[in-house]
């Protein structure tokens, strides 16, 4: 595949709708992005997920966004996060097969973070985790931070100062349980959806991956 386009691949509940965009001629990683809660309007077209994909694309990464089961043209029905974890695994496996020589980055937002990050941390091809708008214990479904206590991949958390689904004190307490290497970027004034702060979100991702050496020399890390 070379151009951004909608297609389907086989998932555990049937066909999964996805969007793929090829990267630069010499990408160093490929990125898979998981969207927010399906029962609250979350899809692969979510603004935060779209902006995160733009960050990876600026760095030359091939990107894959997908709809969880029961969303858009993806088969199946909502499965309380259990089946959705399998969906994340299937998306990672598809990207690994498409780019057998590349390591993968998983980027999850909100529900896609809480469900996808533990799955990605255990996937043999994933060597970087990006966690956006992390739900905490007071949320309906929070990230199980303890499952990252032995995750050796570099981990970036980008969080809004006023995130209503992840109070900053709870986020910091959970972050303390996460193994190094890790970085927390708090975006001043931002809410859970980073409204009015999407540029800062994108910059945080680009800066982190650039600082970590996860970019080719030809990458465009200039501001958009």
C-alpha cells in the first residue's frame, strides 16, 4: 500500500475498517493508533487520533488507524474492552506483516490507550508507547498502570492539565508505577480532548520521538 485509503483487514470479529498511509522511503518505525471509546462516539477519525497520526507522518512513519469492532464498517459488537484488546493485537500484527523490517509504535488515546497500551507493551514488535489522555482509576475504564511496571519500551504520556477523565494527581500516582524510560508532558489548560491544544499535542509527540532517535535524517520535524 502507498496512499492513504480506507480498506479492511481480517480481525478476530471479522473485517476491520482501517486507514493506512505509507511513510517515507526510509522509515525507522511504523505507527498503529487506537481510538477513544466506541460507545461515546470514538472512531479512527477522532481529532486527537488524526492529529497524532499527522505527527507520525511528519516523521516519515507509515500509519495505521482502525475502527474497533462494531464501529463504522468494522464487524462485530462492543465487547467491554475484552474483544477490543484483541482488535489492537490484530492491528499490530497486520502492521508488523506489512512492514516486517520495522519496529512498531503504538499510540492510544483515551479508551484506545487504556485498552491498547498493555497489549502493545507485550507485543514483540512494539518498541515505543505513546499514551494520550490517559484515563485513571476514577474513570469508567482506567489504564492498568501496574501492567507497565516491567515494560521496557520508552513511554510518552501526554496529558491535559484539566483532563476530566484523568485528574492530574491520579495520573501522576499511576505514572510513578510505570517502568523507566518514561516521560510525562502536561499540556497547560488542556482538557481530555486537547481542545485548542492539538498543536502542542503534536509537538510533544514529534519532540519525544526526535529526542529518542526514532526518526530518519529526512524527517520533517518543523512546526505545522
